């Protein structure tokens, strides 16, 4: 199947083309503003599906809106008609098409032209009125507030928010791409004459900025976003794609003493705390118990012995652990416990606790095993 994609260097198209290739669509005809008309002509002769994503968003002159969003659409459809190619045509329009402004008028003109083309030729036409689209590879300081905020906050640049109460409707690029690929097989989501992305997120501008700023601060607080919230999850993925290339890594605070070290990695509001514990040979750590707090230990390097004793009893339970055999050991409540390095090298243990440590309510009580 030969798939023609216009605007191939743009934000939506780059994401679409990447996933088309992942889905084993290998014959992709990429059209950019530099593509010669003769080459586009041959593309229109042989293509089996058209993703018409090219458009003009920020022209120098207003008349460029109509030239880019209506004029090029006209050229494309004329070439398809020239070759009597009735391949399905998808067009990237905007919710602005319902408004009376130069950009919206040009998008509406492109829509009307495609609808007329469909009636004239019988070709299947798909008109998507996208709201704000966000995600990786979107150009900041261009046509996406989310891209601008992510980029500027990640790079310590100023942002301007005139009215934080403004409500935005947004669609995530992966949801857009998934819908467009479904459309190839005629499985598009339709609402009367128009097609639509099934997942739309509604949120205020102020809340978007608050979330992005919290993502930046998370490197210090070690808190991670709420991955159960689909918008927050998608926004965090978007933010990370704008990190400066020399700031992918960040340091952690190592609590070091003569026994080894303890380093917290991640804190969550509802999924606990993740840490790395390093014990030197012969060192014992722990000797405490918890009422409600529970943990999981995973030794990833070295040899260790985890010992348990249920309080008010004398029986000691031993678990030998090693980085040679990955296994998780649950630390039940009501058992005092410790971990001993019985090897000749550092004992490295990945630890999870069901709650982040709270010094005002530590739920940790010293008691020798």
C-alpha cells in the first residue's frame, strides 16, 4: 500500500510517519514544501491513501493562509482527479474552521473543497477538525502553547500566561496517530460529516503550567506525576522530550556512612518510595519493625542474609539472597528484620516501601532480630 503524506516535515506528520513504519507500512510517499510538482504528480498517480496534513499556521501575510490551506489542497485534489485516483483523502483541519478569522476561513475553505471533491468523485473523504495537538516534536513558540511552556520551563526561560483560567481542549499526538492509522482500514471515528479523535482532554491553561512546573521540580522532590491521570501522563512524556540535551541526568542525595549508603530514587503520593541501599561486607542494616509500613527487597548485586523475627516470639527466619538470582522478598508488618552482607563485595539492594518516609510518623521501631 502506497501512502501519500503531505507536510511530511511537520509535527503531526513526523509522528504519523514514524508509527506507520513501526506498523510495517514501508511505501510512504513524503511530500514537503520542497517537493517538486512533478514528483507530487507521480505520487498522486500511484498512492492508495492520502494524509493531507500540510498547512499554514503562522504566515508572514494573511493571504498565505488561503494560499496554503486552500490553494495547495486544490492543487492536490486536481492532481488526483487528473489521474482518476479515487484513493481516500484525509485532511487536517482545525476547530478554528468554525470561527470567523483568516486562519479558520482558510481551513473551512479547504474542508468545503474536499467535501465537494468527495461528492464529485465518490472518493472517501475524512475531515478532522483537530483542537490543540500536543506531544513530542511539536515546535515551541509557533502554534502550541503546550510546546512553548514545556520548552521554556525546561530551559529556564520565561513564560507568559495572560489568563490562567482559559479552558483548552487538547488531543495527544499518539491518540491522533492511532486514530489516523485506523482510518486507513475504514475504522475512523465519525460524527456526522466530520471525523474526530475519540480522546479529548479539557483543562485550564493555569493547570497546564502548574503541572509542567511540578515536573521540573520533581527532580528535587523526587515525586513523580500521577500516571493514573491520562492527561498528566501524556503531558509528562511531552515535557521530557523538551529537556536540554545536557540535562537528561540529575544527581541524587546519597546518605553515606561507614556502613554504606542509602539513596532515595522516587517518591509517589500513592505508590510508595523507591530506594537503593548499599551495605559494605559484614555490615548489618535494619533491626526494626513496622505496624503498617511494608517493604520489598531485591538484591541486585552481592550476597546477603535477610532475617526475620515476629515480635513476641523467639523463632528467627532466614532468607539467603544474591544478585545471582533475582527474587523479591516481602517484609511483612509485625516482624523485626535486618539485612546482612555475608559476601566479600558491596551488597546492593533495591527497596520499595508502600509509603514515603514521614519523619513525623515514621512507623519504624528499633528491635534486634
